[in-house]
């Protein structure tokens, strides 16, 4: 009709690049998991958090399991990349305590730069999809195997380690390391990074020292 205002056609938003959308989806999932746990990270909740329509989320990842698995791998790789740049070059004449101290302290520093990654990697995966639980178990097994290999290497160079069972020592070091990571991420004020690294240096320095008989009175 003459005189009636004509509405301009609604501009369509440009389609988001798939890789950009995947980053947006993973970032939203990371916020949900670290804030509320795996159970909260449903496809619908991730879509709301990312402010995307649910079909867009499914276009990026076919389901919750593959999405969370991709998230775990991304955050693990971020931590590893940061750690790789911080680790000193390995020397054959290095001793066990030096290598373990460097690995542990540099890992804590790397984690301090990526706190959400650490929260995700240390979070309980009991309520996660099966493939995520399997992946988390694999990461832990990989870390334990590397610790055990370092211990076996150190036993040939440090007499005090020969009295300790390599498997039990690897499991114990892994448990302590995971707890130190949690403290660094969740309680940085009472447990500052400097205090944690100082503790590691002193504790590892005592590890593997030969037993000394008490002095006679």
C-alpha cells in the first residue's frame, strides 16, 4: 500500500568458519566442565554457553563424547607445548634429582599459565562419557610409565633408589604431583608457586639419598 513503510530485509549473519566455531564450542565446554563438572556439559548446555544453536554445535562435533575428547586433547597439548619450551635440555651426566626437580617445577609453572587446562586434566572423570574416562586413564598411565622409566634410569646412578620399588615409587610420585597441581590451581594464595617449587626441590633432594646409620651416642 502507498505510504506504508517498507521493512528492509533482515541481514543474514555471515556463516562462521567451522574451525572458529569449534574453538568457540570447546571454550564453552571448558568453562562448563571446570565450573560445574562433566555432567553439566551436555550438548544443549554447551550450545547455550557458546550462544549457538544446537545444530551448529552438532555440526562442529557429532556428539558429547567426541566433543569432550577433543577438549581434553586440546588442553593436554597446550600444557605439553608450554612445558616443552620450559624444559631444560637433557644431558646424560644429569642426576635423577636434577631431572625430576626440573620436570616437576617446570610443569607447575606451565600449569600456572593454563589454570583451566590443569583443572580439566585433574578433574574427576567419573561422570564423563566412556571415551573420556578411557582417555584420562591413558594420560595417567603415560605419566606413570614415564616416571617409572626415569626411576629405572636413576637406579643405575643413585644408590639410594635401589631400595625403593620402581612401580610403587612411580605411583606415589604421580599421586603427590597431582595433589600439588590441584593446590597450585585451586589454592594459589595459601600455596603460592614459589612455596610449592621450593618444597619440590627439597623433597626430591632427599629422595634416593643413601640411608645413613644413626650416630652412636
